[in-house]
C-alpha cells in the first residue's frame, strides 16, 4: 500500500477533571497532528493524494481548534477531550473533507509530547 502524509503543530487548551497538578487545571499543549493517507494503487498522476490539498484540509480543520479550549469539541458522554478523542475528531473532520479522493485508509495521530500520542484510523467516510 502506498502512503503519504503531513504533520502540523498547533496549540490548544484542555483540562482533565479530578486530576491534581497541571492536568487538573486548564492548560495548553503544543500538539502535533500527523495525518497519513494510503491507497493500493496510485492515481493517474502517480500520487496517493495531492499534498497541497491535504495541507489545505489540515489547515482548515486545525484553525477550528487553534489556541482554543478543547471543551468546544468534547462529546457529551466524555469527561474530557483526551488525545484519543482529539484524534477521532480530526479523523471525522478530515475524512469528510477528503471524501472522493479514492483513498483506502486515513490514519491520524495527535502527539501531546515528544513521546505520547493518541490515534484513530479507518477507511475514509464517503
């Protein structure tokens, strides 16, 4: 399977209720969003996906959360927005915007530090 991808940094805020220290108070993270798209066969241009399109799409979605409180996207049944839930949200947003590109798989990772990430991947919704 062929792959291509991009990463982008952004800052957002969140709190984990009931935790002590910084995690229990509203604080920011320097997140890094990593997106990898893949397909079995390259398109007629010899690409998995146009990287300019992927970059535009990522920028558009990140702009929703840039320097904002992640409470904005917290699911009603979740106590807080974890990196796993943040990755799922990015997947949902990106999947809808790149539908129709013929992609077989979309993987999203959100890094909250140099060593810790949460991810979500699946076949893009069409």
